[in-house]
C-alpha cells in the first residue's frame, strides 16, 4: 500500500464501505492533502488519527 491513498484506497484500508463514514472522520480532523483537484490521505495520518481517538472498551478500565 502506498503512503498517499485515494479516498477509495483509504476507505478500503479503514474497512469502510460508505464514503460518508470517511467524510465523518475527515470532519473530525483526519487530514486530507489536496493538490489541484486531487485529494489524498496519508496512511501515517490515518494511523495517527486512529491512535489519538482510541478508547478502551474493557469494563473497569479508567
């Protein structure tokens, strides 16, 4: 997988079937790189975004 992905590639990487889900992440702060009409999302940025928004789902964790 390349470092800079199209929206379709980023959706596949994240396991999304809906573009709306990706757009929700973008609205929440996932960075997008735009050069001309081309928009790309960095794999590194996705990994960082996901790590920053990770929460525990185990009962009793604080």
